[in-house]
C-alpha cells in the first residue's frame, strides 16, 4: 500500500498525518529548549557553591551575574538579598520558579492530547472505511467476502496509525513532564542549599 493510498482510505488519515507532524515539531522544539534554551546552569551553580563554601559571597554574586540563564538570574537575585532566612529566600525564588515552570511545560499538553485523541481518530477512520467497503460491495453486487475483507484490512490501517501515534505521544509527554519536574526539584534544592551556605557565612541561625 502506497502513501497516497493510505491517505485515500478515509478522512482520518490526513488528520492523523497533520497531528503527527504537530507532535514531531513540538517534540523538536521542546528538545531544543531543554538542551539549550533552558538548560540548567550546573557549572555556574558549582562555581557559586565553591565561592560560598570559601566564604566569598561577593565572588559568588559575580559568578551568578555572568550567567544569562533564568536560574543564573535567580541565583544573583537571591545572593543580592541581605538575608539568610530560608523562608524569605524561598519566597523570593517563587517568581523565578514560576517562570521556569512555564518555560519547561510550554505546550507539553499537546502530547497528552494527541495520546488521547489519536486512537479515537483512527477508530473513526476504520468505521468510515468499513462503511465504505460495505457500500462498495452493495453497489457492485458481486465479489463476496474477499471484497469486504480487502476493504476492512485497508480501513484498519488508520486505527494502527492512531495507536502508534498515541504511544509515541504518551512517551514524549511522560519524558518532558518528568524532566521538567526533575529540573524544578533541582532548582528547589539549590535554593535550600544556598540558604544553608549563606547561614554558614553569616555564622548565625536565620531568624524565624
């Protein structure tokens, strides 16, 4: 069966094709964002932590300011505050955390939607294909079960395509969702560790 024949099976196949193209395009965009645009500045954090462990808060602030990422901006903001109180630092970080969450979860819902609707669209294509097969059989008046079987086998292609697309989209949804959650948890840990390091520098316990 050629690609053109697959598209002519039912109206569901062009819809599934467009949906699959949207899923692939969004997956590539999210991969670029996770790997480059919104990459966690691990090296910057390591240098900031080294400076703080050495008691050099000004040096740590300079390192954070040289990082252009959102987390670099957040670290610089927290280091510029005249406090080592954990609650105040966490509160100040919430704006950056929300911005980070929005960036990481941008349009990820498309994968969840595709994983849900793709099998239904494929099933609709199969039903329409079967209806067309019986209609052709009644119009021809001959051919017997072989004609019906051929039409049904072609109609089932849309269901198989829809299920395959749903599995692919579900895997993407889980990957990007778990990756975003992991990065947010990592950012939270950095803030808590930053608070502890600042407390050690000040040499006093944070005021409740």
